[in-house]
C-alpha cells in the first residue's frame, strides 16, 4: 500500500523506529496517533470530516492541523491540510480580502 509506512513497520519490528509502535490490532501508531496510508480517499475523508464538522465552524489551516494532529499522523500532513483549506470554496469566500467594506467610520455623538 504505502511504501514509506511499510518501511517504518519493518523498522519497528526490528526495533529501529523510536516513537512508532504496532498495537495489538496491527495498527501502526506514532506517539499514540494513528498512521494513515497514502490512499487518497482515506486522507480526503479525514480532511473532510475534520474540516466540515458542525463543531469546527470551518477552521483555518492552523486550527485544522492542530485538531487532526491530536489523532492522526500523515506524511506531509501540514502541506496536505494547507492545500485542502486553500481549495475550499467556502473558506475562500469568507476570507477577509473577499469581504466588502462597510464604509467609513462615523463618529459617535458625545452626550452632554
């Protein structure tokens, strides 16, 4: 499946990969985070769920990365999260540079 994770698995079995372990379900973990293979559908689904959950309110790159980093370990995860958020049409529409200015500020009247 993923040659890099397969190489890491063999290093774990040889005792040469610090921080990595294989749990009883034969799942590779890095510092208690699940290692995800380079299968595009799986990675896309993880990013979709992390980005579109009702509680996340469309987090930006940093917040989404921090949320996913707690549970998952992906090779080049920061870059993949950045690419995903940049391509999100909803996020592009809500960015500050795409919002209209409301006009000039009006001074408040000073009560006498």
